[in-house]
């Protein structure tokens, strides 16, 4: 997604954009079940552009415990600073672009916002009981008759010493 910067006025510029869900996919986080809504604030000061981007959408995941599909809301915000011209500012946080740049591609910033704000575990609910390790039944839906004693197979030989 590219933002044309040549017509921006000094100070704060505000945009709202909608990206269709089929135009933007990130396999690491799931699939989008509705469009991505962006609010973009650009603070321009001469050749310095400070982007504040907030995004909202709904994602469809597979639960990491029970493998059932579920949807969850996703909200994230990220900030990026761009400078046009020679690298006068020594910083890892500022991306330097050529002085004649007319538009800035923020696709990578949006991608980074999704990756940096994704949950470590996708759970359909906090108390998800997951799958039975013996028979594979979804324990959220029904109980199984498997042995409930959960022994690490590496220590199974030690159990015989207790008898």
C-alpha cells in the first residue's frame, strides 16, 4: 500500500483506508474474515514524516489446543519515521529514503504490525481443554474413557519401581 507524500501539508494529515481481506494475507497469523481498517496519521515536518498506523480486523485461526476454527478481533498500532534526503539523523528507528521520493510504501510496516502483535498462542477460549493425547477426541465436546494418568513416556520405566 502506497501513500503519496508530495501533496501532504505541514503538520498532521489523517487518512482512513480499507484493505479488502483477499488483497492482504499473512499465513503466520491466520486468515482475515473481514477487511482491514487502517487509520493513518502522518505528521510532516519538512523532510521528516512520522507515520502512526492503527489497524483493526477480524482473524480466523485454528486453536492451538483443540484445532477448532474460531475468529478473534485484532487491533494493533505501529509507528514509523521516514526521512527524505541524506542520512543526517543517525538512528535505527528512522528509515532514510531518496530526496525525490513521491510516495511511501507502508506494506512492510503493516506486515510488521501484524507479526509483532500476534498472540503467541491462538486459543478458542482461555479454558480450552484441547485434544486427548491418547484417542484424539476434543475434550471440550465430550469426555473420553482413556486413562487419565498422564505419565511422560521417558519416565514410564521408573513407574515400575514404585510397585
